[in-house]
C-alpha cells in the first residue's frame, strides 16, 4: 500500500479520470472548448481549467497515450527522509544558533528547502536567535 496521504491519492485518481475523459473526447474529435462545456454540464465544480483541457487535448492529438504525469525534474525526496531529518536535527541541536544559510552551505541543500524541513518536518522555529522545538519539552 502507498505511503501517500489519502487526499493526494484521491487527487491523483481524479486527475487521471479527468485526463481519460479529455483523451476520449479528443479522440472523438471534440475541441477543447466543447470538452470543457460538456464537463461543466456534468461535473459542475470539479472541472480542470480551460488551459489544462487545452494542454491535455493537444498532448493526445500529438499521439500521447498515457494519462499519467511524466517524471519531474528537481531534487529527489531523499532530503526529507526520516534519516536525513534526524541528521538536520542533530546538526541544529549541536549548535542552536546556527544560521540556515550556514547549514545550507554545509549540507549542499538550498536555504529554502532547509527552511521548509526545519519548520514543517522538524517542527522548530527561531526564538531569540536559537532553534527551539515548537512542542517544548524538559529537554
């Protein structure tokens, strides 16, 4: 079973369903505007934008068969793995006055990505020039 949250999985399934309908109607010879109007008549709220309908319709006209997203570029998810988060936490706890920019230089990750990891994954914030856990403990 996937480790993704339920809302992300259901969103992916909805996207695949919408793309499948766009693919079907495109193969029938419908124009993007007609596809959007038909979907609005049936689904009302959960309809992709005209831009997305036009984009996917063009993709299917050019011969694309898959309705799934292609691979994305960018940094792999390994930076936010449990093991890496423990590494970041130990570095921060060793020197609580460490700046994000210095930590970014030492680890080779962008300062923005580290900021997100510290705040969202480690649940820490800066207080009086020190990194402190948001859930205070005796430690």
